[in-house]
C-alpha cells in the first residue's frame, strides 16, 4: 500500500509532476492528544499541554548551514549543537537517513522565532506534541509517567512507535497505554526548493486526522487521596482504601512520594529523575518505589482474623474455645523454647482472642492446624492452609489494573523442605508457629491487606481491586466477577465481633469513628533491622460497609499507635466529610508526626 501510494504521488499524479524538481512533498506526522484522566467525581487529574520538538534527518543537513545563527535562534551553544546532532551511529536505534529528535521541549516563544527561519536549515523539521500536566500533586505512583520509547519497544510495536515517541512507563499510564495513546494522523505538505511550506498537497485529500486517546475515569477520590497523603508526610509506608461493594480503589498511596509534575518530560526532568532514582538506589526513602503494590511486608496480627476464619471452617477451633495464656507459649519444654505474649486476660473465646491479640491462642491453633494430619506430616496441613490463603488472594497477584503488582509470599511445604533439608527428621509444626501471628516468612502487599479487609466486610467475597470506573471504555468486565472464599458465613460473626471489640475496648481504642461502627485489627510487624512496623486494617460501617482500608507505617512501632488512628481519620473523612472537633488534636498530631527526620 505504501509503495503504491508513493508511485501515485511521484509518478502518476499530474499535480505532483507539474511542480517540477523545485518542489517536494513532505509527509508530517500529526500526534494525537493523549486521553485525559479523571477521578471518581470527574476532577481532572492529568491533562495535556503542547511542547515543540525539533527533529532532524542527518543526511539532509546542509553542510554549509549557518550554525551560529541556528544556535542563536534556539538559545543553545555550539557544544550543545554538536552533542545533540552527533549520535552513536553504530547503534541500531540511530540511522543517518531516519529522523530523530534533535531538541525537545522547546519553549513556545523560542520555537515561534525559530519557525520563521526554519527554511534556512534543510533536514530540520518541527514536531508538536502533547505532554502531561498534573493539576494536583497527588497519586504520583498510581498515575505513573511517560518516557521515550526504547529500541525494543519500537521493534516489538510493528510500526506503532518510532524513535522519539512517548509511552507510558509506570502506573495507569503504562497499563492503559493502548487506550490513552490515541492514533497518529498524517499531513502531506508541499514545500518549495528552499524548504518553505507552500500549502497542503492535493488540498489535503490524502491527509488523515489524529484520533485523540480515550479518557480514563478512575475510582480514586482526589480529596481522600490528598488527605491520606497529608497524613503520611514524613513517614514511610503505604495506604490502600477500597469500596468493598465493588472493589473500586478510593485511595492508594506510597510514602514518601513526589510531585508528578517533576517527571512531565519538560527540561530538568532528567535531573529530577536521577535525584529520585539515587534516593531509591541508596534505599533511604525510595520515592520511586510503590510500596502499596510492590513492598512485601509481614502482616503481623492483622492475619489473626483471617486465620481464625480458616480454623473455624476446619473445626480446629470453635467460637467459644478457651486457650489459657499466662504470658508465654511453651514450644519445647525440654529445650526451654518459649514464645512471649503480652499481658492480658485469658481468651475465653475466639472473639476475645482477637480483641486482646493473644499470641498464645494463635500459636496453639497453628500447631493443631499443621499437625491435623499427624505430627510427622506437617506439609499436608500447611498445604491445606495455603489452599485457603490462595482463596483470600494471598501468594498470588490479585489481577489489579496496574503494572508491577507483587504476589507477596506464602511459604509452601516445598519451601520448608528446601530450607530445612539439613534436618534429618524433617521440619515440624514448631518450626513455623510464627505464621499463626502473621510473622515468619509470610509476606503481603498493602493492596492484599486492604482486600482482606474487604473480604471480612463482605462476609466472604470480594471483587478484584481496580482503578477504573465502569463508564470508561477500557473497563474490563472481570472486575464485575464476585470471587468467594470457602468459609461459612456463620464463622464471620464471632471474628467481626472480636474486631469491633478491638476498637471499643481493645488495642485500637483511638480508632473509633464518630457516628459509625467499625471493625479493625492492629498489628505490630516485627522488624529485625530496626523499630517495628505499625499495621492496621478495618472496615466501616459494620452492617453496611462502604470503605475497607489497610495502613502500613514502617518503623512506627505498635499498630494502635500510628496506623490505626491514621486509618480511622481517613475513614471518618470519607464517611463524614469532616473531622469532629474532639479529634482535631489527634489529626494534628498525625499530620505533624515525623518518623523520617525523628525516627
């Protein structure tokens, strides 16, 4: 088709032939506007603004061009001219006969002055493109950013991309690239022998219009997102809040974050990116890392409600079971191996075990579960536990509409076989009792933790968490599928009652939400490299859940100290739109708490 069109233009078209050798037809790419991104209330999160690039075909450059005047027009030095023009021609991505970007992101006033004289510089031609702008400085990790395509992307695109094109590199920009990018158009322009545009070729009949990319309507609540980010300033960690009724993600953040405008492809982006990258490489604050979906954390005691449900379903426990606790759990009396438990009354049922977060209770349940098929057959019990955890979305990717989602980690019998292959008698339940309290090798993402809260809120089912509303053309019907866990509904009542008591008279009494009942669980995730992590997940209202949330704050200590109050403030903001006067002191404390400068 391309060869035929070329023949028509150059050999058979009278209009072209009659112009003689002093004219030429220039094929110009028209770049489409990228689709806009909105929040759930149609607040604009990402828009476009025009930038001007200057492309060049090396072989068409006039060797006698006035480089001094050229550099003056573009406000660059001759050293920069040589740097931008001379490429490593041995690399496959560069070819002296193929256009490449000489200078990008030219200011409009400079471009306007240069365009008047562009006919003096054969081989150079302009390109107008749209790059991203962010009215708000929130949700940088979720939205992602653009970057130039690499050679492997160009090669795999079958002509869809060419050198100098922009493509989504992270977040929603990457996941929904095919919808957001739009479709290029073509414009044929007649030029005279000096390279000046004479007019459209054949009255523009051969031109094709660029097609604007499809807009995305996200599930994010910009106001809630902004408030959550304010609460997490000067803290390391992540927050995910969901609507349990449909899996829509209301807020999702990783802290520390950055202003997305820093990476919007304007000049200075490279320096900003390297600064963020160096911080990430040095593993200090890692602002480029999205902790909400990438970081894998031990969940701590928030795992206890989930394990309670599994133990009840397998009849390892019953709701009224008492397990005596005197402050420690004896693993091996002969060897003197014990595990500590904090001081609290003995749990007389599974609800109070959750309320007081009794470690002894869950060490014993884990021991019995792993040994359910015999003391010498722990792998069989662990395999059954893993099957349940997989139903809860653990140990695998949830399938969210987002790039770089981690699967977390659930240890398998095979994993422990490898770990303890030096033990002649094999590993036993006593080796892995810490799983019962959410420690050991168990690792979850914050997204998975929030989804667990949604499963509890729904009494046994969930929808795949997602960032896109149904009204968006790119919406995937898989997000409508209701996914069930094989736990009888009756088992949720004592567990949720225990989670309510956590807030009313347990470990998270500072997490009460005015005018609404809520159910939650604190966790203190042990950290061998420093201060423990503060963890909390919850949902509210209990009888008509509208929000489920998980908060993970690194090196913040006890779960009820930092994560729980932050979560409660976010839920209060979402449900009530404002914070009650008597809680403003708590809000102010959390807003100003600095765990980075003053760990």
